[in-house]
C-alpha cells in the first residue's frame, strides 16, 4: 500500500512540478502566439502534425514500456533498442517525406508539403534521446527531466514568439517544436552517463518486442484514431475549424491529460515493483485513482463553467468557437485518467494482449461514434467522443479490474463522491456566473466560489482522498528535514 510513498511520491511531486511548470509556460506562450497567429495557421500546423504521433509509435515500438517493466535491463538491451529507434526513425522519415505531396493533395493545401517534411525531422531528433529518457523514468529521476523540460519550453517559446512577431506565421510553431525537442535530447545526453554499445542483440530484441509489440499496435491505433478527427474536419469542413478544434483540445490536454500522464508516469514503474502482490497492488491503485479524481473532476467542471470567459480574455473573441468545443472535451477529460490508469493493470501483470484487446474495442466504438456523429457536424463528433469515453471506461473497468479483484462497483463507489460534489459545484457556479457581466470578474469570482465550496464539501464529508493527499504532503514535504 505504500508503493507510491517516499521515493515514488517525491518523484510524483517533481514530475507534477515539471508538468505544471511546462504547461503553464506553454499556456502563456500559446496565448500570445494565438493572438499573433490565426486559426488557419493553427489548422495548417495541426494537419502537418498528423504523422507525428503514430510515427513515433513505430519508432519506439513499445520498447520503452518493456524496458521499464523489466527489473534489470542490460546494457545490451538498451543498446539494441537505441539502434532500432535510430534505424526506424530514418525509415519512417523517408516514408513521411514521400507521402507529403499526397497529404497536401488530399487537403488541397499545397503549402503544407514543406511543413510536413521539416516537422518530420523531429522523429530522428527524438530517437537519439529515447533511452536516456527511459532510464530517467525508470530511476524515477523526474527532477532532472523537469528541469530539462522547463528549460526547453522557455527557450523554444521565446524563439517562437519572436518569429511570430516578425511575421513567420505557422513557421513560428514549427521552429518551436523542433527547437524544444533538440534542446531536450542534447540535455539528456549531457546529464546521462549511458552510451550505446556497438551491438544489436537478437535475443534482447525478441524478448522486449514480445511484450512491446502489443503496446505498439495499441498505441498506433490510439494515435490514428486521435488524428482521425482533424483529418475529417480538415477534409469536410475547413482548416480554420481544425484550428479551433486543435486549440480546444490542447487546453483540455493541459489539464486532464497532464494529470493523467503525471500520475501514470510514476504509477507504472512504481506499481510494477509489487506486480505479484495483488492486495497491495489493489490498495495502491485505489489510492492513486482517488487522489487523481479528487483534482481532475472539479478542474474539468470548472473549465466547462468558465470556457467562454477564459477564451474571450486569453485569446480574444476570434477564438470563441474553441470555447464550445472545449466544453465537450472537458466531459471526455473527466474519464480520461480513469481509462489511462486502469489500463496499467494488464500491462503490470504482463498481459499486454488484454491491453491491446481493450484498445481495439475502444477504436471500434470510435468508428461507430464517428459514423453517427458526423451527420450532426463537429459537435456531433465531439458528443460521440463523450459516449465513447464512458463506454470505454466501463468495459476497461470490468475487464482490467478482474486482475486485482477491483470490480466496477467498487470503482464507481471510489469515484462517485467527486462527481457528486462537482455536479453541485457546477450548479452553484452557473448561477453565480449569470450575475456577473465582466469576463475577468467572472473568472475570479466563480473560481473562488467553486473552489471554496468543493474544499468545504470534501472536508465535511471526510473524503478519504483529501486526507491521503494531505498526509502524503506532510510526510514527504513538511517532514523532509526530520529524516
């Protein structure tokens, strides 16, 4: 039950600090860039990024998770994966290079050919630092990762702002992502003592790939179906609408996805240490879920309440369409951490095949939701994502929960208080919002009222997650000097 305390919890603090800092900095840079650039610029950039997600899946091929799960990976293991990553990154880049004209023709946007080819160079850059990043994760050394992340965001953000200001348009975004990745990889090499051996072990490759291959397929499906929405919107609606969709999704990712990734990055290596102790694994997992949802659910509800005033104040009225999309994304975001974390269980138990089956079910549901939702436009597609998120959670909770005797009834019991209190908080916030005319005042007052109400209710009903989080903070932060 103590799997996420002490060293693991310190790692969570550093990872959360790094994620929070980089996201705040990225948000600040993104707000200014959105004021300088147009929805069309962001739409072009989103289309040019289509290859990035699923190309990186093939380059990694699930090896990162396999190395983290393996208790003592050898240098031969690491070197084999490193050379595979480099080779695959070059191979994938060549494919993307020659496919770029076809993509441009599909969207009737000839000016994105060079964008795709330049952005694709990031595949090769990132491949050089994959193993160093995995080693830091496995060691739970998120202090170093966080410092590097903040530094890369600051430098690349400043360069992007300058380029946008002098009229580089969408190329400011291209330079931002490229420079951020380059700084990150170079920094990993400077801080890491690991260097690849000149070897490629067939045995290491086979062992790691047998586990990672299922994750690779699952991740590929995830990326393809994540990118299918911008493809549909860009083809059947407009590039500007892709820009609105991209901005709304990015702000939801700043919150729910960041929380999920922060906890998941620690949960997987930490819970893997007790993979054979079902009762401890179950209790540790329950604590992670409760503490995650304690923060995530009210945050998503708050964003729904304040979507319009936030977009108006931060990005100006030209981006107001993004506020409508953001509300739908926030409902999806309530269930995202649940889905991500419950899927850890099959992987921890070495059943990446079950993980893959659950991902395939999710993608089938997405296909149905797209076919049905398309007839109601972009909002229909987003509503389809909501139903998919709920059904996916239910199916994953039933299937994965069996591994540790953590049924869906118990899972719903653990998360219900956060949804219940947040629902009442929304009603109160909605009526308060109707009384305020100014967007800036609405943001401040509604946030204060809702945050105060939520905290008081969790104290009144003695929500265990609040006490667990408070105790962990006391043990790992306030009492640090007494150890």
